[in-house]
C-alpha cells in the first residue's frame, strides 16, 4: 500500500513540475478535470444483461494534464511543421472510479435458494489509477486552438497503473457460510486490495469555449489485467473475460501556456 501511495504522489509531482520544466522544451501545457458515469462489466450480474449494465453504474472523476508540441508557449507560434507535433498530445492523468454492485438477471430473479443468495449479495469497488495516453487529433491542434475549427475530434490509446479495493457483504449473513454465498462463487471470492494495469482506448470531442479553455466530451473503454476488480473471480468456463469499465465523461480544459 505504501508503494502505491508513493507512486501516485510521484506521478502528481511530475505532472505539476512539467508545467515549468517542459516549457523550456517548447512544450505547451493544459490542465483539466473530467467526471461522468462509469459502467462496470464484472462478475456481478450477467455481462450482456441490459439491466445489469445500467443499474451497476458508478462514476469517475479525474485530473488530466496535456502536453502538446504544436506551438511554443513563449510566442504562441508553431515550432515545426512535423505531422506528429501538429496532431498529437501526450495526456497524463490520475482518476478515481467507484461503483456499488448488485446481481441482476434471470438467475437472480428466481424464487430459489440461489436466486435469494444472489439478490442478498451486494458489492462495491473503488479504483485509483494513473498513467499516460497518446492522443491523436484529427484536425491540427494549433488550428483548433486558433478557432479555425470549433469542434476537434480525437482518439487515444494508453496504459494505466491501477490500485483496486473491493468489498462485499450479504443480507443473509457472513459470506464464508455455504448457505450464504452463491455456489458458483465458491473459491472465487477475493476481497483483498490489489494492483494491476489497464489498457484504455478513448474517442472524444473538444469544443472551443474561449481563448483559454475547451469543453471536452469523451467515451472510454478500459480493459484490466485482472478479473478481481470487484472481488469475484468466477471459477468456470462461463468466465471468459477480465473486468472492464466503460466511462462516459465530460471535462473542462484550461490552457496554461498561451
């Protein structure tokens, strides 16, 4: 746990420090916040059950830092004509996501012992993650900033280091009792905190609000290198996928160097 905290503190310090250090390298900086609903696709409920996906909805909030190479901060001019500097940003961020989880679907709705066990079981998971993405903008970054276009779509691909903290309880009693825990979850309950990595892909749109700021709308899919984000790792052939999260967020971005 100590190493995890040290990692996030170091990441935050490096992100803030880059505002002054990278400015000397003709890299411009932007800072923003993002927030929005997050759908958790886990072993709670059935993966392709619509109610499960809608009702097991959490939320996320993040602090984002962008580095772009499209113009020098000291003169607001374009340093080079390279295609990379025109279209790419590097995005660093720290996010917090959480969700309360319940079992839905045909099995949970049955008037049987298994159905009652599933309906009585409730879970929660919390994620803290930090990492970097490479963001490609369809239109030139400097052109968008100079109002040549108001709507600037982009896509990105990145990797995050993740610390997760699952929890669960049952209305019927302790989860280590065979009369309480659903049979499929035997030997598949893991409520310890852990660390993993996530691969994430995003698609979004920036809208120019003013000279120094943008509004951002984004959809992001995050695939985790574990099936224990929520504390369940079902032992069986039906469990074919690791956990993943679909996050829709809206953000406000401020240009630090203009």
